[in-house]
C-alpha cells in the first residue's frame, strides 16, 4: 500500500505533498529534519492522505496535486473530508 500525503508546517503555514509506503515513519523524517524541503521549517502535521495499491498510482496522483500549484486546491482536498 502506498500513500499520497499532505503535511502542514505549524511554523510557517506551508504545505508539503509527497508519497510514501509508511506515513508514520515519513512524518518522523520530516520532523527530524531529514528531508531537504521541510528541514528547518518547524513541526509538521499530517493533514491529508490517500491510499493507493501501487507506487505508480501514488506518483501519478502526487504529480497531479503538485501540478495544480494552488493552495485553494490543496485546501479543498483537506477540507472535503474525503479520503481515498
């Protein structure tokens, strides 16, 4: 099982979108500063996730969400309360 996830910085209110096989472990890596983009940007919390059966599906969805380049789009996913 793979996950597309969105995390939010409690420090600067920014979002990060990614995919992983283990959300708990990945969130720990972000909060420990072991991810280039999220390093030194404060504490991150998981705000959204979707499940996929294959890595390819997860990557495709992650790229789609990132291609929207829209905070409004990201927040519509988060606040819709719909989880795949």
